C-alpha cells in the first residue's frame, strides 16, 4: 500500500462488505461518520505517540501544536467502529477529508483484537515518518511545549489530549506517557511559557524527510540552541 495513497486507490483494495475503522485519538470521541457498532479494540505492533505537527486543527503554521500518530512498536488500545457496507464509501470520504489533506498519515488495514479476543481487519491511520510534519527526536518537555502553544480550528492541543485521556479512562485503560505530556503542558500554560512560545517550522525543502525537534521548538530566552531531545517515545 502506497504511503501517499489517495481515496480512490484505497477504495480499490478495501474488502467488500462492512468495514472496521480503528480510532486511537480524536476518532475515539468524535468519529464524525455513521457506524453500526463500536467495540474496545487493541492493536499489537503499534503504539500511540504525539509526533505530528498540527498547523490547522490544533495549531497554526506560526505556532504548531502536536497531535497523535500510530507508530511501530508496542500496542495501542482504542475504539473500533463497524461501518455498514452501504455506508463505507461515505464514511471513507469523510475520513479522507479530515485525516488526509496533508497526507501525513498512511492508511493501513491492521489486525485489531476486539471483545472476546475476536480479530478484525480495520482501517487505521499510521504516522508517516518521512513526512515533513512528523517530528523526531523530541523529549517529553519538547512535546509539552508544542502542546501548550497549540490552538487551531478545532481548539487547543491540550483539550485534544485531555479528551482522549478521558475517553480512555471510560474504556478502563490509561496512557501514563500521554498523561505526563498533558500535565507538563498545563504547567507551561499556567506560567505563560507555553502560550508565549513561538515555533519556527522549516520549509519542507530544507528538511525533506522528518522535522527535527530543533526546527520546531523556539529558542530559549538566553539565545542558546533549543532543547536537545532524546528519541521519540511512547504513544496512542
């Protein structure tokens, strides 16, 4: 499946009949498509991570926020939705409009374990590590700084994480790393450092693959180079 697959290409390979969709972020609490049923689900081999710059929904080009992607390694709890066959094309059109305008995600059909250890193949949107909006080498504090400053068309990046965690708790699951990012972002906002920070996003041609942490985090007041980050960790 191509990393830059468009809707027509995906429709040509999607199995006939009902389609399952796996949500691990805002799709858990605001799917915005019609579905026949939903079940708690778990994907093995991928984990939830705050790793994608948001310049529209949860940030701006001048002050990007940070949102989730599904990355290799570990496992991820989320919500699986079954879409009736007759509604698949309409649901996918809505999902592509919402999730794929920048092609920062790679659509995949993954095995998802739902109630009773039943396995289904479900559409999931994986983070594309070669996309300019993918952020690598970012530590917890660096993620929190981007979350703290992110305000876009759909609201704040802080609320995005808060809503996700609240719905995860309703499912009886947790994400300690995501909780730490939220707490750190709230602390930055409370002292004003998050809201005041200005992020500088590199032009794609200057960073052809992934965006480095040093290119999206503002420089410290002292004028020193921005916070050096460790390897990207954890995720939803």
